[in-house]
């Protein structure tokens, strides 16, 4: 029987033994070792072919042949009686029991409610403070008595709607620029 050193010497051309060549030709394991040793030599000399011939079908078929065969038969007469599963905890309701369609609908509903809350919050945040006055004033703001009259005007000069619109556009542009900057920072 040939050992690894003899096969390596045969591949390197150091020995020429007809008996060893016949052993390699007749034995599958020796032929595989002979091929691997040639591949190792080609790799060391940087002479590998463009495409290596890897055939895994034989080894996969051999592994499948070694697998034990499992057969399952179900007879109502030979079925074991159900044991008391009182110690098994089963969820009464959970994601595993919902159909995927309902899961996606739930996710959509959650996303819609979050979007609505964000939109409502932005609208409340963008309103000017002058319109958000407390419901009940018990003390005058200026420290003195406030005149009670139907046509009383506040001391604050009212801003024009054009000026309010410009300020709102400036705030929106600042928010958009900040958002773009945060997105760029997340990417890097």
C-alpha cells in the first residue's frame, strides 16, 4: 500500500514506480490524494486553471446513502393517547396565531397613527404663541387693571400675515436643512 510520502514523491517526479502508479489507478482514495497533491503543487507554482473541476455530487450521494431512513406511519389504532399537558404553557393570543395579512394591517394602522400624531404635533408647534392664551386670566399680565371693553385692542402690534408666512417658511427651511444634515451624518 502506498503512503502519502510515496504519492508526493510520485507527483514531484522524484520516483517512477509502476506498481505505485497501478495502485493509484486502481484505488479511488489514492487517486483523489494524487489529484489533490497535483492541485497543491499547481497552487504553489501559481499555475491554477481558470476553473477548477469540483464535483461534489459523489460525496453528497455517499452522505445521503449513509443517512438512516425514517418512516412515519399513522394509524388511529396505534396512536398513543394524549397525555395531560397541564404543565405546557401556550399563548392565548399572539403574533404566531395571527394571519400575515392581519399582521400587515396592524403594522399599517400603527404607522398611520404615528404619522397622524406627528402631523398634529407639528401643526400645534407651528402655531404662533399669541393664539395660545390661557382660558382663565385671574391676574392682569401688566400688573395693573386691564380695561374691560368690547373693542379693546391688545398693546402688542399684530404682525401682518405676510410676515408670519415668511417666518414660517424660514422655520420650515431650517428644519429641512437640519434634517438633511442628520441624514448625511447617519450615512457616514
